[in-house]
C-alpha cells in the first residue's frame, strides 16, 4: 500500500471537503439570516453537562450551548472563542488569556475570569470525572488577574495549550453553578454559546434557539436548530433524502452510497484520524502477556480490514492512534498478517492449542461489530476462538467501557498527538482502558509535551509510536474517513477532521430551504 504523507493527507482533506483548511466557511454569497436547521444524530444525547459529555451527539449539543476559551479550526490550530487573545512566557510555562468584553451567560449573568478559574478547577478535580482533566495540558494553577485576564501556570513547558483548551470538555460554565452543584447542568444549560436551550428530550429531540447576546453579533445565522435522534441509520438517511431533515453530521459507509445518488443531497467526506480499535486489558490474563497481543495483531490483514470496516472509506492502521493527519506522525512499516508467527507466539505464551475469548462490541456505530466479526475470522487460522458479543451502546457504556478486558472502542481524532495519547494510553489517561501503564511510554510522552525543540519533540513521539507498535496495548487496524450528508440548501457547513467539532454557528440556509415553524 503506498504511503501517505501529512501534507498529501491535508491536501486530500481540503479536496474531498471542497474547502480550504482555514477554518472559514465558503459562501457563494452573504449568508442568509433566519430559519430552522434540522440536524440528525444516531444516538441519544444523554448528558448536557459539557464537562462530562462522551459521544458526538453530546459534543454537538454542548458546542451549541457553550463556548471555550479557544475553538478548533479545520487545520487543528486554535482560534479565539471567549478569549480574544493570548500570550506566553519565553519558557512556555505561563500563558495569559484576555477575555472579550461584555460576555454573558444565558441567564444574563456576566462571564468573567472568575468563571474560567472555577471551570478549570472543576475540570482538574478528579471528583468531576471530566475527560478534559488529562487533556488540557499540565496545568498547575489558574488565576484571575482581573475580570478579563486569566493566567495559567503550568508544571512544565507546553506549546499546545491554546489548542488543548479547545478540548470538547473544556467549555466554560458559571462559577455559581459549580458552587451550587454541577448536577444542575444535567438537564439545564447555562452557557455562553451561540444558542440557548429551548427543550431537552434526550432520546428524541433537543431544540435550541439563537442567543442574541452571543459575542459575535453576526453569528449565528440560524434562528433555531433541532437535533433529532434517529437510532436507525437507514431511517436517518431516508429522512434526509425526503427533506424531513437538513444535515447528517455522521453517516456509516453502508448509507453513504445511497446518499451520494439522492437528488438534492450533497454527500460529504473528509479524511480523519478517527478509528476503531480492539482494546486489551493489559493487566488481566491472557492479555497481560505481550505475546498474546502481538499474536492477535499478526492475524490482521490491514489492507483488507479497510474494506471490511470502512468499506473503502479509510486507510490502514498500524496499532498506534496517529496517522498522517497528525503533525508528529512517524511512518513505520505496515504490519502484515503472519499466521505462522502468530501461532508460535501463542505457543510461547502457553497456548499451543489456541485461545478462547469473548470480544464485546457496542451496536453504535455499526463498524464496531464489523471489526469484531472480521477479526474473529482473520484470527481463526492462528488458533484464536473469538466469540463476538454485540450489546446496546448504553449497556456498553455502563458495563464494559473502561472496565472490560477485550472490547471494541471507537474514537475521534484529537487535535494533537499529546491529546490522543493522554486521553487513551498514558498511565494517567482520562480513559485508560487498556491499563497498559508503560513507564517508558509515559516518559516519552511527558518529555515530548515539555520539549520546545521541534526535532527533539518529533523524535520522542516517534519512539513512543514504535513502542506502542511493538507492544500492542490495542489493535488499530484502520482509520475512517468522516462521512456525512446535507441537503443542497444548507450553506457554510464543513465536516471537521476532529469528528467532535461542528461549528454550526457558521451555517445558514439557502433560498430553497423549506419554511419550518
């Protein structure tokens, strides 16, 4: 398979989406104001609290209702959100952010530096259980210098802070709400985002309306957004084709072909670092033996897996979460299936007659089960007897996620290499599902985040990827292109490679859009 380099990958991203990577939407003419956009999602929006959201529909709604200090452009760089500017010390251990003037929460109370401080103190408190805790950088202390100035003191130099502060779970909430109890935000929203909450039915419909007090007086262009839940992806695609909805932010490959052929529908596609993987509980038998993990990894035909799992809308993975979309991706020879070597490794690990295991997959998205079934068949000749168990996504989140020892995960691309490693694979990762807890890997990642020199940082990340490739805390066989679709009257929408970023405040409706009450 020919290698793909980062520059080519980003050029392809721009070409496939039909847009530049500036992060600015392309309009044929000035955006029209008003109208209702109906966006469909494939699972319930169970959580409104932006500090603890977990899945894409929740991220979408949180982004409509809340703002962070920064936000993420298409090229993964940071742009101002609540913060209008920022500066850093020469050694990158202190960062100062200046807030926009006149910021207000949806309840009319002012949003000041004190709210920023309270939010990050809550994020950094383990009791909050925010995924942002390990993903906003090595923050030691946050101080309000005055009402509009926030100073972040770091425990180590960190060049990525403006980008990591755009993390999905780093939205600013009122200090008063934090003091009275964050549980208030389970079903209410008190944000500064471009839209205000109108109604919340988690498994059916979430409605938001334009926030007239938003800091940008031009945006949002829409009056209202309705987020409609369609658990059945075929019904979701049919609703778009019929014009009942306007936008699908994520659609599986199984529906993409039908959407491509539909009249009045524009299919959307962009390469991404999004992936499914097979997580091992590296602290439990049999997967605490590296030879077992290596053996299973050697049964995978990665080029074929692209067809099985992404249906051709993706690229091969090599057991690290980085691909050419990431700045510090280090190319390594792609692993090839080697059944004889896999058998030998299993025998060395004490399983000369093979090994039985149950692989669990959530039913959302469907690619999880496709990956599990493909792995089951590929691994049979090496002596692996894998039973695939599929369960409802809600059950998976409650009973398996972060608890199981052999299950299929699904992850969006993160903005930086540090962010994806710190989310999933370091010993103190927010979602340390594999419990790999490799001290050498931790040291490489922590040194890289504190290194200013570009070449040294690149070398450290390369060594981290080599170590992960060799020890296989999880199998990552393929990366997904992101697929979506919209009606041709939707203007200004862009699929974001990050997967969890939507920027719907930039969207407007053309003259052909249906009128909705």
